[in-house]
């Protein structure tokens, strides 16, 4: 004869399973008013159409929604001038200019920038017609291996624009006055761009020359 204690245990386990299944089902049912994203016609749900204007050229891309702007540039548009260093927002090698502001392209998804104007190192100049910042880096030996250089140059171009627009930095003494073009200001503003070759002082010389010329 069955032990009543065993029967209790069986019922208890069954009840427990039923309760668990009911809870799981309840979790899976979305609330009646939840916004359901409309599926994109013609594309698998993980792809999205993204329009980008890169270096003056319009592009329509079908990208996995998890694609970073950096991978969109390098892997899809084959613009490999922008470098992948840490892929974690810590080195600045992937710096590009988006709608006039410098950003780390590894830290942002391409789908977050529909219609954006993106400038990469390829859009600033070319070997026959260098951008003044590129020419200054060459003149002042602002690089050794060159891996960080595209990001440094994009950042430097954006920094001079920030200073021109009066955007203060953490070392600006007066937040209401136009920032100085001092080495201290430039070092602070360029601090997100790491150079493992240690070309920092030459980079500052290059930026200072361009800043002086532009002032
Ligand atoms: Fe983007 Fe290093 S690769 S910050
Ligand atoms: Fe080599 Fe900067 S030039 S990391």
C-alpha cells in the first residue's frame, strides 16, 4: 500500500509544476496595450534599412540592427581608414565626425544615425590633396605606426571646431569666455585619443600649427 506521505509528495510536486507552468505562460503574454513593432517588409526582422551620407556620398544599407557604425563603415562600405582599436570606447582609434560632432564609432549603432552626415579620414583629404590637419601631422611627425592617426586627425579637426564655437572643456578657466588655444586645452580635449607610440607632443604641435593658421 502506498504511503500517504508519498502521495502527498506526488500531489505537491504536480501542483508545483502546474503553478510554474501557469506563471511562465502569464509572463509570455504581452500586456494588451504593449506596442508591437511593425515588421519591416522584405527584410528579416533582424535587418533594418539605414541611410547614411558618408563623405558626401549617400548610401542605403540593409544592416543587422546590432551593427556598430564602425563595422558599417569598415565592413559594409569598405572604408578601412577608420580603425578598430579596443572596440570598447577607450582608445579613440575609431573617431569619426557625425553631424559635426566627433564620436567613437565603435560605441554607437549605425541604425541610431538615420540620414546622418558622416566624415571619416577618407573624406577629409587624400594623398594628392591633404587636409591641413593631415599635412600638419606629416610635417610634425605626429605619428609612428599610424594606427591611431585617422582617429587623432578626425578628433583634432573637431576639437578646433569646438574651440571656435566656444565649447568649454574641463580645464577651461572661464566657461563663458572663448577657450584658449593652449597646449593644456588641446591635451585635455585630445585625451580620449590614445597613441601607444607616444607621439603626443608632436600631435599637439601639429594641431597648434593648424589652430594658429586658422585663428
Ligand atoms: Fe572605438 Fe577604441 S575602437 S574607442
Ligand atoms: Fe602608433 Fe599612435 S602612432 S599608436
